[in-house]
């Protein structure tokens, strides 16, 4: 039987037993504002009448407002946009006159509160599914743009769940993409009302909605997408072993992939105590290829008193990292949070000229010192939430100027906008996906070219459905995305349950690692005798906690290789990009070689030449295939 036949049979079984066929996740997202909305995702999923071709069926006003049905003027100029069915346009006649090609949308008008908007009741929600939400939105009224939030009122208001946001504009359509999970509601049937509201109330502002969707995914469907994406990042490798002089294929050769070291940057914060704790050092280096200093590079650590700059600890940590061949993130140049300014810097808040000079001294001292040593700079930490320097200098362009200065001094290093709550909290208006995108576009417009997205990812109870949707939208910019300070606030969980924290950590790590736009993950888990910030991976004896076990399990999974074929002096396998250490046994001698497997599609070939004489061992790997394929 063909694969298509078995896929059809599986779909029939799933349809009869689960009520729906297997659904692939749609990662499409948009961050531009369009004259017309793009395609409806999933046909609307479990929403009724998602594109309003059946009038207002299934939809109702939430709160004190009225719903109207209107037609898109960009597609069908014969009808004015302000005409509505309720105002006298006959719905059936309109369909007849336009051949059924009318693009209808709904308008929430006469709103009297921020939460007033279009809504739909959704029944048969479950705690075992994850839900992807999307919609196209626009505003009309006195304002040019408004932050709109999609909210789910669960079980008649038992809980309100923010599922997504978008900065909706007047005159064009913006795309909201979000998601939600209800895994804290148990096995009882769940119902919810999805409604669209403005974060703040602006009088005489209408909400326009089109092509909304809510698509459920079973655990298997959700996990399947992760597996598929991971597999796309892996690569097939073919190794041939030949005799160096004759370049003939060798037989009776035993080839094994001994271990794999990921090239994907994965690591943790470290503190200065790692320099003197060999057990901690061994534990760390065995697992990670990337480090960031928890506090040792911050301005308040390197210049506690004005003019007394001391990089001794930072220099020692850089030397240690480089001796261990670890990537280093530079965290941070300045921090816009007023709570973390040393007293002498705070005292300059009323002296803008002196403060600007102090900042420039910091930049010119720090950045050139570590050019070529760091792979990233967090330039102005948490600038979406705070504005100490902008306020103190009375200069809204401070951050942009700072990025340009750092780019001039270190043009080869990624410059990160680094902030929190973009993944963690849908309700934070300061760091919504659109707010992040707006900041990045402002920097790009000013000439900053080497940008990257830093998502701190300080979670308590992560919702990976919302995480995935947010990553999808940020990915539309085509910039590298990192999770830069990932942890779970174990102390905020019931009974400080680290086992549950480990489950949450695994959920986020799987989601982030499988997303093609995510190019690095760093956890905020620096160990110190006094404890960790919010989550440790080990105890004081460097024995794994449940969270450390998760790291080991996932590393084993991500670094796993699948042997595809072995015969006649060759080995074919599939594995992740990174360093693959291979052992070759021939004539009672074992040789080792490290192969650098690059990201990409297609098979990567290696030829290893073994010497005919064993007085010296010389091995080479080349990509010259000759006749060995």
C-alpha cells in the first residue's frame, strides 16, 4: 500500500475516534499592515462563520456595543465601507450581485468600555489540547493605532486568559497571532468566550475583525511539529575511509560516531565562583558551549566608583571561557532600569552632559576591550520597559545612538535588544511582539544592521502555545532570536515544586529548540553557594536536580545520531550540525577524528585518509569525493 493510503486510513481513524483529522501546525505570521487581510488559517478551525460569509451567525457583542457587518472597499468598491447590513443592505442581494465574492468583516461600534468588542462562545475546550489563535484587525476612529488584545473568558469568567495582542492601525489590516492552553482546568468540560478588546479605552473607536481562527492541537500533533522542525535542522553525513597513498577504499574498517557536540549555542549564566570550583567547571563544560556572566560585566560591577574601572574578574572569566572554547555573550553595556544604577551614576541624572560623558567612557572602555571575544552584546538592557538614560538625558534617541556607537566599535558582533515578558506575559503592553518589532524597525531605519532579538524568558507557568505564536511573529523580521535568560520561578510554584518546574523547563526548551528562528538558548542558572537566581540545575555537590536531568535528557536527544548505512569502509548517518567525533578501527589501531558538520541541506561528505605506515598518525578529512560516492 502507498504512504498516501495509510495516511488516509489514519485520518479516517482519527476522524472517527477523535472528531477531527490530523492537523499540521501553520507557522505563517505577518508583521506588516495590509490593505486586505491574508488567507484565513485552518478555515477558522473551531470558530463558527470565521470569515462572516454567513452574516453574524455565531458572533455576538461582548459588553455594551453593537456589531455591524460591512464589506471591504478595497476588493469591492461598488459598496461604501460604511454601509452595513443592519443599515439596509440586503445580505442575500449583495451576495447575488457580486457572485458570492464579497469580503465581509464585522465591526464593533458604539463601544463604551475597553472590553467591548466582537465575541464568540466556544464549547468543548479541553485541558489536553493547545490552541492556536489568529485574526486580522483594524481600528476606525480618531486614533491612528490601538493595542488590541484577544481574551478568553473561561467558564463564565472563572478565569480570563490573554491569548494574543496586536497594534491595530487605521486604514489597513494587522495580524494577531496567539495561543493558549488550559492545562490547569482538569478533565471537566471547558467552555470559553473569545472576545477582542482594546488595552485602553478610546472613545468613538471601532474594532474591525476579519478571518479569525482558533485551531486545537492534540499533544501528539503539537509534538509532531517539533519533531518535524528538528529533523529539518539535522543533516545526512557520509564518511569514506581510504588509504592515503593509493586513495583506495579500505575494507574491514569499523567506524563509530563516538559523540556529538552541538554547534547550536546552548548554555547558562555563570558567576565568578566557577573560576575556583573544579566540580562546577567540569559539570558545566561537559554540557554547554555558551556562557554569559551573571553580574561581573555589568557597569555597577566594573566601575563601582566613578573613574575606578576594574575588569580583573571579567578578564579572568573571559580567559576561562576561551580556554574551554565557550561562546560568550556580553551582558550588558548599560541597563535602562533605574534600580540598577550605581549611586554615582544616579547622581548624574540632573547633569546630562556629565552623564553622557560617563556613558561614552563606559562604551569606549568596554567594547573595544572585548572585540573578537564576544558573540553578542546586550546593548541597552530592558529598554522596552525602562528609560533611565532617555529621561535623565532628555533624549529619546539615546538608545539608537548607543547602538550605532557600539556597531561602529564592534561591527562584527550581534547587537541584541534584550527584554522580558514578550514570551512570558501576554498582558504586558510594554513588550508585546509588536512593541518589540517596532523598536527593532526603528533601529534598522537608523542604520543599525547587525541586530538580534533577545527574549529573557523568565517564566513561572509557561504557555507554549503562546510562546510558539510569538516566535512565529517575531520571526517575520528575519533576525536571529535567542532565549537569553531562561528560567522557571520554582519558588513561585506550589510547594516550590522543582519537579513541576522541570516539566515547564522541558516544555520551553523543546519549543524553542525546534523553532527555526531560534538560534541560541541561554539559561539564567548560575550556581553559587548562596543559591541561584530563581532556578538551579544542580545541588551544592554538583548532582543534578530534576531541572538538570531535563538538560541531560534533551542534550542526549538533540545530539543523537541515526546510523543509516555502514559497509566497505564507509558510514552514513544523520545528526545535528556540530562537531562529530568519530572513531575508526583498522589493523588493530583506533584513530579519532573530529568532523565539523555544517548546517544545510543535502548530504555532507568526508574522506578520511589513513596512513600506510603507523610510525606517525596523520589523518585528514576532505570534501573531495573523487569516485567514492
